[in-house]
């Protein structure tokens, strides 16, 4: 009979290289408005799929999609500005 044991220590072991760097955390902070807009879009799409099609859900999806595109444009322009290119 073989015993089954867990390798919890290996899975949750702490290694300094596993932590995000300050630059990665800053990148996440810069992208957070876009991430939140994407989450809202997915939520609106799920709500629209939950029942029959109606105009309110269609407007909500269009509005959140416009917000995603706006946040993407803002992020792209900010990224190009910091690199030194023209937007």
C-alpha cells in the first residue's frame, strides 16, 4: 500500500525571485483602469447572456466597450509618451 502525501512545502515555498518587482507592480498600477474596464465589460456581457436580448443590455455592453477602448487609448498614449515616441 502506497501512502499519498502532500508537497505543500514545495508548492508554497517562498523564494524572493517569485515576488513581483517594483517595475512589475508599477506596470500593474498603470494598467489597472484598463483591467477594471475589461472586468466591467465581461460582467455586462454575462448579464446580457443571462436572459433575452434587450436594448438596456445592448447599451450597457456598448458603453463598457467604449470605456475599454478609451482606457486602452489612454494607456497606449501614456506608454508611447514615456518611451519618447509620438502618439
